[in-house]
């Protein structure tokens, strides 16, 4: 299912604020923070296999047990009601409350490490509902940069290379719902005004000026300072440029490889190519 906007769902500000305040007392997982440059990507499981909050790493759950609300989900009555009202619970696999600020996420593909799981237990479809966001929160897929607005429901094709930028000190808080892909007469989600398959609306996209030749040359000069210790900082700079300027298809990875190829130490290129493999091509559950 390709990335597309579905519809808006109304949010009760008072009840949502109460749940989010309650969630501040939870033990948030920092699983998958290795995808993030700048800060941590924090999440807590509200619905999971076996009803266990667990450690946030989806391959570490008992996929032989049915999914259910966790102890965190049980303590957030409004979000529990919201999830139950929009999602087909029979196919709902995981729900995470996720927050990030002042960070960018490396362009990556999800689901790669789940290939050994059976269809009826493997995450196959992802839905996002932003709860707290702002104009400096962006998503990217392919060469398209777009915003998901507060209370909007989106399907994200997480099997395609995508990334995120939160260029603000304000927290972005999203619900992330993962579904299994099994036959059913019911829709995955029930939201009034559903727009299945319409893609990313033009009104949601972010127009960026083309990256200039001078801007590209400046980025490539980062080869003079890139080392094994500075790769993450260079990645962050390139990704942030991607969200402000249009450098073409697969800009981030192509630029990083070009910078690394020109680095003094050949080990830098090997490291960047290994990162590209892990984040976009293949990885196993035990990596």
C-alpha cells in the first residue's frame, strides 16, 4: 500500500493533553535511536504482541501470542479509545507513541529484518496519526518532502526509503500503528472521509528550491573533514540540506557516498557503504 493521506480524525484537546501528561511518567524506550542524528527517538508500546510493553524492538516480542493493549495503553484511556475507534484490532500488530525533537532520521527502509516472520504476525502496513506537530516537522519519501498535519491519518509505505526531520526544539508526537497483511472483509481503518490510494496531496508537499551548484560543491568539500568519528555529523548536515533544497533522487545516500569516496581514509567509504546496506538493502533480526 503506497504512502497516502487518508482523512482527518478529530482530537479532543483536553483528554489528549491529560493522556500525554500521564505518558511522561512512563519508561520510554530509545530503541531505534541509531537511526537518529541529533537526539533520541523515544517510544512506548501501547499495543503489542502478548500485551507486553517490552523493550520497543519489534523482533523481541513473542509473535506467537495475540496482540493486546499494554500496561501503558491501559493507562491512556483517550488514546486507547482513539485506537479502538479507527483501527481493525484483529489485524493491529503494534502501536507506539513516539516522540522526537531537533533531530533528523537517516533515510531507511523498515521491515527488512522481519522477512522470516509469518504473514499473520509480520508488520506489513503502517499508519501515522500526528498528535503534536509543527511546521518544521517533515517526512520524505523518494524525492517528495511533505508534512503530516495534526489529527491527520496517513498510511506510510515503510518498505520504501523514507526519512523524517524535526527541525525544532518542540517535540513531535505521533501514534504509529502497524498492521499484519491477512485477508479480511473489514478495512484496516475506519475514518470518515477516507481517501484510499490518492497519494500525497499537493497541498501537503513542501516546495524546495533546487540545490545550487555552489551548494552541492560546498557539501562535497565536507570530504576534507569527514572521518569515522564525524560521519554522523556529516550525515546530519546532508539530511538537513535535503529538507531545505531539492538535490534530486536519492540525494542523501548518493551525496554521502560521494563525500566518503573523496575522504582521505578509505575506511570511511567502507563504513558509509555498510550503513547503506544496513539501512536500505538488507539486515537481519540479530544485527
